[in-house]
C-alpha cells in the first residue's frame, strides 16, 4: 500500500497537531523518503527564521466603564413620570385655592366659576323670567318698527333718484339724436374740407417761400464764390506776370553783362577757345 | 514564544468572558487590557502599519463591547474576536485599494540597498545595538510577510504568531481545516522562496544576533 501524505497532514505534523496513528505512518513514510523529510525540515527552518519577527509593544487605551450597573429609584423613568404628574396636580390644586373656584351642577349645567356670587344673586332676585321676556319682546318690537321705517325711507329715496337719473339720460339722448340732421353733417364735412384745403395751401406756401429763400441764398453764395475765384485768379496772373517781368529783367541784365564782358576782353575770350 | 503573565491570564479568562457576556463593564475592560496587544500585533503584522493596526484594534474592541453579550460559547471567544479583527482588516484593505495610495512600507529597497544595516554590523553584545538589529530584522521579516497574498498572510500570522490551532483558524475564517492547512503550506513555501531570494538563512540570523 502506497501512502503519500498531503499538504494538510504535513502541516499538522509540523505544528504537532497530528494524532499518534497518523504520526506513526508519517514517520514510516519519512524513513522511506528522506528527501520529503528534508523538504519539511526546510519549512521548519522558515518557521524558525520567521519567529524572529517580534511583537510590538503597545499599551491598551483606558476603558471607562461604570462600576455600578443598577440605577437608583430617582433615576428611573417611572419615578420621573409619576413625579411630574404629582407636581402638575399639586399646581392645579394651588391655583384653584388661590383663585377660589366654585363648581356647581344644576339642571344639566356644570358651572365652574372663579369669583364670588352675591351680586349675581341680587340681580337674579330683581329680574325674573317674565320680566326679561317682556323686556326682550318690547325691545324687539321697537327695533323692528324703526328698522321698517328706515328701510321704507331708503327705498323711496332710491327710487326717486333712479327715476330722475333715467329721465335725464333719456332726454339728453333724444335731444342729441334730433339735432344730428343732414345739414349738420354736410356742414361738418364742408368744414373739414375747408380745413384740409387751408392746411394744404399753407403747406405749399410755406414750402414755396422756403424754396425761394434757399435758391436766393444759393445764388448769392455762388456769385460770391465766383467773385472770390476771379479775384484769386487775377492775383495769380498778376504774380505770374510779375515773376516773368522779374525774370526777364534779370535775363536782360545778365546778357548785358556778358556782352560787355565779351566786348571788353576779346583776346582773353579768344584764348579760351 | 515564552509565555508571559498576560498569556497565562488570557488562557484562564473564561470566567472574565462569562462575566463580560452578562454585561459586566469591568470584565469587558479587563478583556480589552488582556487582548489589546494580541489584536494590535495581528493588525500590525497584517498591514505592517502602526496606524492601521491601531484602527483595527480599536474598531475590534468597540465591536466586542457592543456584541459580547450575544456571544454563544465562552470557549469560542478567541476565534470570535479574531473573526472581528480579520473582518476589519479586510475592510481596511478594501478602503486602501479604493484609495489607490502607496504606503512607504510597500516600496521595496532600492538599488544599492540590498545589504541591510543589520547584516553590516559586526559589533556584538551591546544591548542597544542588539535591540536595534533585532528591530531591523523584525522589519525585514515583516516585509517578507507582506509579500504573501492576504489569504496566506492572515493564516500564517494566526498560526505562527497568534498560536491559534488549525481548527480555531478555520472557525475564525469560516473555511475548512484542510483549506487552512493548505494555505499555511503554500504560505510557508512562499516565505521560504522569499527568504532565499533575500539570502536570509538560519545561519546569518544566528551570526548577527
């Protein structure tokens, strides 16, 4: 039977986690296969080297934990709630005591009052139910009468004003309708035409006079321009003439000088040639 | 790993856990004191980052305070606590991936930095220097650990440094015991190759320390 240990068995052997039977079998296997033992020894050496990686020293942070887990009665929620309710009731009782309330129930009415009652009682003695009814009836009747009279007066006034307004409007309308005859229309149209004609005439007149003025100004400006031009031309001609005259006289003087020099020095001139 | 008083107290903390489950705040704070170092170091070895390890440890114990009363069995407290820690570690990894930032610890040594100072030093028996070399060696081994995949790393840390049994790791990670052993095997194989690349052997370490 050929036995060959797997990686897991080798590791368990290396770390001493193999049971006796398996260990024995493996020992036999190693006796037959010394190379396998050598291979495992190399891994043992790796373990040996790696064991030189030391732990780092570290201090655990402080942990703050309560020493007593039980909560006192004063801290319990139930106690706080009941204390709150008791305080509220006490407050109501104190307020009631100070304000002096009176609670009464009669004829299906629950009354809570905070003031003394004697004055009310006197009033109740003075006014009984019948008197109150009478008073209410009389006040209602008088009120109705006054209301009725006021309403009637207002209605009358409103009707009168409405009628007046309407009649006036109708009169105005009929009057304007009757007055608007054919003649009026014609006269209105004629007036319009006249107005238009007048406007056109004025426009053309204004236009003609403006144009006339403009043309006159234009002619004047043009004549002035011509005169100015003529004057400048004349000045130019004059200056040119002067220039020619000057040149001419100069030339004449020069020729005279040359001639005199030629006449006075005939020999010298001959030699030169 | 030599057992300290803290380790012994942790092993006999069943009564404390039972009291904590009943809502005893004092017992809960005692549990924090007992387990804080272990959870912090688990986080530190997982991330090789102090801040992230602190974050994970704090979140783990806040969660413990909130949920310890719902713990089913006292005996499963250890794996339950590590489950919380692992979940927070994974959460931080996800956050880290979404942030796309690169930690300085993730950067390998540059050119000309192959030889570490702990290898170059030849003076022995001086306590501060020995401590410094030990710290540097720890960092170097931590860097090797960081080269493993997250799945292998968490199993290797739990087994090698936290001393959990394979069954407890399986409970913690909610996977089969065989899967745990398989991850452990490949994790150790991976580490062997990494150490070989870095030329770290039993002999060099023995010589230096």
